[in-house]
């Protein structure tokens, strides 16, 4: 009798919704935390770094020691960790307000671990389920994440608007219902068999394969291109282009996420040839970054930021599809290595933009140039930071071109 994986797919989709929640909840609450607990901006920014570093650590552990984990049980435990993390995140600061930041950090560590597990386990779970078009199924899974970002931002914003920042813990507990649904679904779901190396040396053998590193480079650059714009879009539109924050968030940040979801949804319906989509996405994202950084018209810059979401929409899931097709024997390990590459890019990209912006603002020459152009130094600094961000999609173009050429050669042999 053929197993019924419909419940498994639904559990995977809700787990990806959880990833969108835990990845965007803290930035949504930054100003609330600052006003309620007096937490500094640097410590608030550290929460994002803790999130990505924790995920990266989980990715690396799974890259080398996946054979030591009971895969099916770990899949089922992933959303349970998220429920615990969100509960701790919400309740510890309420119970111990004098140590609110510590409670937030502990909660972040727990649900970020869940997010790291989801990255390395949910995609291979979907890939292991028999399907006519596995690449479209992968795109559908990642489209759920993008739409989850839209839902998280809109629901969180409306909730805080009407309930007030003092009720933020209720918002976190409400969001915990999402992984709770995942845990219930996984408890009775059939988990497909996924390949893992019998020993650590199996992972090291993949490290010696140049094709693997090409795939990791692809997702590193794609993750950087996506997350750099996602993290900096709001601040860039407000500070560099002078667009009011409310409108910048609605028509820039939210529209970026909508475009991200639309791109992945469209590919799940009609997409084909992932390497061609990667190449076109890299070219389109480069153009959008350059337009956003160089064109002085605010409306054009806003549109470029939003359209970047469409261009980068398949760079992460498309890289996963290419890697899983090229290295089917890699199983969970190849997904763990790809997740590590993507998370590293998601950490490096936004950080580079911030560093370039700060260095530019502190430079006397940049200040003189800004004065001659009739704009503020921080405006010019952020534009230079955005130009630095354009390096990631630009460098991705030759990588995707090589992958596309190799894919065409394999189809003709």
C-alpha cells in the first residue's frame, strides 16, 4: 500500500510558516523591547545575529553528524522546539522583567535551533516524497515561507496597533499556535526515508567534490542577495530615499515579501529549468540593486526594492533543487551543507551593507562628496552600502551561468 503523504506535506508547510514567524518576530518587536525594557539598539541587533548563528551551527552539526540522529524523530521534534522557544520568549521577560533581555535571548536560542533543524530536514522531507515535479514541490514549500513573512508582518503590525506594545507576549503566544499545529500534524504523519551517510567520512567525501562547493556558492550568493534587501529595505527607503516609514514598509518591505511569494508560487505552477531561472534571477536582482542605489527618484527606488523580491525569489530554493538533483545520494547532508551556505550568506550580506554604510558616513571625503551632491552623508552612505549589496547578485551570475551550462550538457548526454 502506497503511503499517504498529504498530512506530511501539510506539516512541512506549517513548519515553514513557523520559520517565517521566528525569523521576523524579533525585528517586529525591536521598538517595543526598547521602550519597555530599555534594551540598546546594538543588543536588539544582536538578536538577529544570534538567530542566524544558531541556525548555522545546527546546519554544520547536521552536515557532519546526521547519521547519529534519528531522522524521523528529529523531524517530529522540530516544531515542538519552536513551541517551547516561543513560550520561553514570551513568558520569561514577563516573569523576570529585570532580566528581560536574557529571557528573550534564551527563547531566541531555542526557536532558532528549531529553525535550523527545519532548514536541514523539511526540504529533504519534501524532496523524498514521490512527486511528478519535485522541483515545483520545493518551490511551493518555499513560497509558503514567503507568504508567511507577509502574514507575520501584517498580523503582528495590526495586533500591536490595536492591543499595544505591552501585549507583545500575547502575540508571541498566538504565533506559537503555528508550530503547535505542525507538531500535531507530524505526530500522525508518515515520514519518508531519507538517506544519511553511515559515518562522518561520508560528509567529508562530499567536501572534496567541486560541484558541491559550486552549489554552496550559489546558495550563499542567493541567500545574501535575498536577505540583504529584506533586512535593509525599510531603513534604506526611509533614510536614503526619504520615504515615510509607514509607506515604505507597506509598499517596500511588504511588497518585497509579496513578490518573493509570487515568484515561488508561479514557479511551483509553471516553472521549469531551475538553472535558467537562477541565471535570470541573478541578472534581474543585480539590475534592481543598481537602480535602487543609483536612481535618485524615490518612487523608482521603491519599485526596484520591491521587484528585487521577484528576482531573488528562486535563488535559495532553486539552488536547493539543483543540488538535490546533482547529488541525490547526499541526502540530508547535502541539504545541511546548502542550508549552512545560505545562512552564512544571509549573515554576511546585511552585515557588509551595514559596515560599508558606517565607514562611508565616518569618511570625511564621503561627507564632502555628499555635500557637493546636496544630500546628507548618511543618505550617500546607505546608497554606497546598497551598491556593496549589489556585489552578491552580480557575483552570482557567473556561478549560475556555469550551473546552467553544466545542466545543458547533462541533458544532451
